[in-house]
C-alpha cells in the first residue's frame, strides 16, 4: 500500500495522533491550498494519546491530562477551549481547595485545622519556587548541597516553618510527618516522580499567566476538546491501528513501515511518539534481541544521548465510583489524608495492599458519586498490577477505618496504566536532577536530513515540556517548518 497520489506535491506522514500531531495537521491545512497528501498513522484505535476521557453517569472523566495550565490568550489551548464554548465557571481548581470545602484528616480520623495546613502548603509551594530560582542561577554551592528536590525540601522546609511562630507549632505537631509526606506526594505527582527523589526542584510548566490549574467545567473534559479539534481535519486523515515499526530515511522519499504490513512513502515525516517509546525503540540497551531500531539509519549520537538523558516520569489518576455519596462528618474537596506510622503498619494494609499508604488525597467530582485520586510514581507499578476489586477493597478499608463507620466498596474504578502501556511507557517528560533538560530538548527537537525527519510532541518543547499547550505548539512549529519548504 502506498500513499502516493499523482496530484499531490508533497507527501507528509505524522506518526502518532496525540495533541502535537493534531495541531500539526490543523496547521498544515490552515490557509493552504492543500497540495499535499497528509496521513496520521496512529498505533491505537483512538486519537488523543495522553488525552483520554471516559464518561460515567453522564460525567466526563479525564484519565490523562486534566488541567489547562495558564488561562490567557497566550495559551493556545485556553483560547481554543474558549472558541469551542468549553470554558465555563471560574474553573480555578486550587482556590476551590479552601477552608470551607476541604478536610485534612489523620488516618485515625482526627481532623487537623485546615487554616494551618493551607498556610503550610503555601509555604511549601513558595519554597519549591524559590528552589527553582536557586537552581536556575546555577549556584554550584546549591548543586553540591542538594542533589534533588526531596533533599532540598526535606532540609529547608522545617527551617522555613520554624521562622514563624504559627507554623513552628505544626513542625512540632504529631501530624508533621503525615503532612510533609502529603505535600511531597503532591509535588511528586506534578513532576512525575517518586517522592521528588530524582527530579530537580520544579518543572517548568507553570510559566504562563492566568489560572495555574484550570479544570474544564462540568460536562466538559480534554476528551471533548480533542473531539472538537478533530472536526477540522478531513475525514480519513488519521489511519488507526498503524503502529509504525520502521522509519527509513536511507531511501528518498522516506519509507514508513507499520506493524500490520502497510508501507508509506513520505517527503516529510513528523514523529510525535512519546519519549518513553523513543527510549524503548531507539536505545540499543532497551531493544529486545532481534528487534530492529525504529529509525534506519539510527538517529545521530547526540539525539540518542538526549533521548537517554531526558527523564520520562510517571503519575496516574484514578476515579472511584461509589453507589452513593460517601457520608461523613468531613468535606471532600479535597480530603487530604495524613498517614500515621501506626496506620501504615496496620497488618491488614501491610499484607493486602501496602501500596495504599501512598494515597494522600481524594476529591469529589462535581458533587457526584465520583471521587478522584492521584498517584505518584512510587505506587504506579503496584496499582497497575492491582485488580479493580483489590483497589476498591483498599479504599473501603482505609476510609472505613478513618471515618469509623463502614464505607461500601466503590462500584467502579477508572484508570489507565500509562507506565505499562507500550504506546507511552510513562506520563510526561521530567526534569531530572543533574540533567540539562533544556539542552537535551533543544537537541531532540532539531529536524534531520533537510527537514525530511522532524520531531514534535511535548518532549520537544523547551519551555513547556510535559504539557498539552507545549505539545500543541510543537505541532505548529514543525508544520510551519514544512510549510516554509512548500
Ligand atoms: C496522567 C496524565 C496526566 C496529565 N495531566 C496533564 C494536565 O493536567 N495538563 C497538561 O497540560 N498536561 C498533562 N499531561 C501531559 C499531556 O497529556 C501531554 O503532554 C500531551 O498530551 C502529550 O501530547 P503528545 O502529542 O506530545 O503525545 P501523545 O499524546 O502521547 O501522542 C502520541 C501518540 O503516539 C502514538 N504512538 C506511540 N507509538 C506509536 C507508534 N510506534 N506508531 C504510531 N503511533 C504511536 C500513541 O498512541 C499516541 O496516540 C498529563 C499526562 C498524563 C499521562
């Protein structure tokens, strides 16, 4: 099978059908007389990639990207969402976590004053931001003292709390341990890390102005957003079930082969597959014996080095459906869970679901019977291996123990195994301590062979890696590069 069409001037293949690919295709079609033949080859049977939504009880639930980071006209995603009429309400997620809606509870059911926790949390975030400033200044002293975010925060946070008589009390309190664990886990989720043990101080995806974490209003999700984006693409642009196994630039035009035997020729190939897959399919040490590398010839050494050095982190989101609202004395937006050592040592938890002690938050979605929780990288493998029933049992046990009354098992568990999915092998690019992330990304994004092979996707955005807007812009960038050659 060949995609050559006698009337087309150029043949363009985009590998992967995530946000970057869709953006590239939209940009190519925009204001152009379409003298090209464009196909997007997607391994799975759906578009969106790390945007993945499901609908339950009529409510869209995002299992991948959820937030728009930055809500001004500088953010292309926010602007498009506005055009699509998908922006409603304030959408500002963080302030929703205020004293009147959130509860902070120790695992024995004891409530901790919200006001104090919010103050401590603000200080924690300020410290993380300060850490970034120090990191950016490249002070060697800092680099020698703290190798990673965890070490920095563990050392500096008590000092910061101790400066203030109010928060000094927290430092001395019986819940400090649980609180610090909770805050670290939140930060680790953002960075796609395990307890912030390997990442540098802060990722760089909060740079855009406006609301920092905008959540689509009730009735909308990133899945709805992708659906709208796709409406502007000609039907049949995306070919599903086409896992690309070889991109051969030795021939001209380039030959792109799929696992199902389909073969395409292209003047330009834009590769948007996730960094996790590039690591797996390009680095000799990760190839399974007899498996050929994705690129023929192999990518240049400096590109392989960038792929090797860049971090690709993991986190997960999970939504639990109960058959009724969970009733208890406390509110749920969110419920922060502070683990006590003795509850982590509970024999039932230790024996049946030791991974459950890593859950530190639960949030009710839109006053429904759906509750969302997040996972940092430390628990991803165990959770991906656990059955829905085990997860439901763990939550019923832990919440029942905290609330001191039986909590029924959730009737639905919605999640996606991003780290084990061979089309992703993780969640997003992570800023590893000791790695010059910007330099690596700058290398990765460079086109090769006179623009015959181009690279897009979140991992190729120097400023906004790991985000939806970053991915989108890289698609526009590479499409523009091709347009300049037409
Ligand atoms: C759990 C989670 C939560 C997130 N939360 C947020 C958030 O709140 N806000 C935010 O801005 N960002 C968030 N992100 C990050 C955001 O989702 C990504 O940065 C963005 O979606 C990446 O888009 P992309 O086009 O670069 O790659 P992808 O969306 O990964 O698209 C790549 C596509 O390539 C396909 N593919 C893989 N291998 C092959 C192959 N060999 N042949 C053909 N096709 C292939 C994949 O199936 C996929 O469809 C989150 C990500 C995850 C996983």
